[in-house]
C-alpha cells in the first residue's frame, strides 16, 4: 500500500458517491502529526476570479472548489516563484501561497495561466489518522 504524504494526489472511490467528495481528486499539500490538508483539483467553483467583489478589477480566471472548509478565503498553488514571493515550496517547482497582490498581477499582466497558477475557494482537512482510516476503508485510492 502506498503511503499518505504531502505532494500526492488521491481520488475518491464509489464509497463516497453522494458526498461532497464524489468523483473528486485531491492534492495533499500537508500530511503530518496534526492531520492532512489538501485541495480538490477537479471541480470548478462556479464563479471566476473577476466575479468576486474584491477582485472585480481582475481578468476572468477560473476558481476551483478547493473543499468544504474555510470557504471564505482564497488559496493559491503556483509554479511562478519568479513572479510571486512568499510561497512555501511543496514539491519541485510547486508552491503554496505567496503574495496575493503578485498573484493577481501575474494573472492580469504577466500572462500566467491556469497551468501555472491555481486558485481555490476553501480546502479539505482531516484530523490526525482520519484520512488514513478512510484510505484503509476504501474511500480513497492513490492517483499518480
């Protein structure tokens, strides 16, 4: 069996049909003694960045439905450390967070695209041991 760790993708199985996680792929950006955290990477939020009041000056840019937790905040994964300061490197060339003004600037004027920057409303979170138990019961499989 594969090991849960930051930087991997997991996919929901038929066991989660009918839940928020039905047909979901999640990128885990944190897995430690406090629990696991990730973003749903395959579900659009239903609004574009420019449709949010605080970003109505921005270009249209897709927002992903990152998960059911903390849906009041915008989160970013990116591959543009050359344009965005302050991100935490997760894997080779992939960063979590950073200066949001620079993120918006990269989208609006530097031509950064949704392959280089992903914006998420909300995230997914599990207490310590909870996600491992869900994997063991067959709710999630590892996706490579």
